[in-house]
C-alpha cells in the first residue's frame, strides 16, 4: 500500500483583543451580528500581546470565544505559565521545522523590511458558487464571472470581479492598505481591506448594482461607482 501525503496552506485570521475584555467581547458580538458567519470555518490565531497576566476576565476568555464558535489554531503573545492561562487548552505546536543555522543579530536597529512583492495573480475562469472560498494571499485575484452569495474571495493584493459580486471580498490581507476591490456590479455581503470591513447594511445605496471600486481612506472603506468615460466616435 502506498501512503500519500500532500501539503495544503490555509490563510489564518489574527484576533488581537484589548482590555477591558468585557468591552472587547461586546464589540466582537456587535461585529458578528452585522457580519453573520464571518468567523465560521475560519482558522484563527489569538494574539495576546496587548494583554498581561492580570487582565480581568482572561481566565474565562477562551471559553467566551468558544461560545462564539471561534476556532483557534494558535495562541501567541503570552506566557502559557501565566496563572490566568492555566485552565486554557493550547493548540498543538507546529513541529518539523529544519534549523537554518545561527543568525547574526544586527548591531543597530534596522529599517522595517519592505513587504514581499505581489506575485502572479490568480485567475479564475468560471463563476464562484456559494460555499466556495478562493484564496491568493500572495497576490491579486481576478474572477472572470459572478461571485455568488455565500462565496468568499481572499487576496493579499487587489480583487477584480468581472461580474456581479454578491459574496465576500477580502483584499490586502498581507498588510496592504493600498489594495482595492473592483466589480462590474456591486451587491456584496461583506467587503474588507487590510482588516477594515463593511457589511451590506452599512454600504451606501448609490454604488449598489453598479460597477464600483472599493478603497481604504483614513481607516474607512469607501465605495464609489466606476465612471465609464464616453466613447468618442
């Protein structure tokens, strides 16, 4: 019998809660009501770096997330020996990495390295149906067809939909606030760029049903119709 193994990569979302946790959870509930199912089936990494071991409610925080059906695949930014974390269940740590040899520490603080360059776009030559998730965390996504309600497009760069966009479009996931979302017919359930998102109920009525673009301006999403220049004869 031949044993086959294949690799598969997943895009994880990172949640970074802030104190007071009671208020943060209330804000999370508000977002989840406006974007029902946004966290369903999504792998989540919990970043606790904004908290400390004395944060009120930290001991019960993991259970609070479970009650909201948030699935954690990793926890970072905290010492698992904190007293408040003794009852937590920690995800299995990833093993199997190969050592790369010693690393020389810089003498002085270096400038922040630039983002990884955007790679080749992912081109989908078919409709994206409800329940499907198309992901390209290293580049743009181009859809030559409609994106149905309940479908999801995730891109490290921009998203281009040559058809009605009725599902979710999440762009700039690699920390690229300059990313944009384009569609020939705006009917989206949810739009997001660089972690800032807007659900259908919050969208202005003017661009709905029209060719539109979405971009980030001062940490707020802007949706504007695409103006088609007149054709000169």
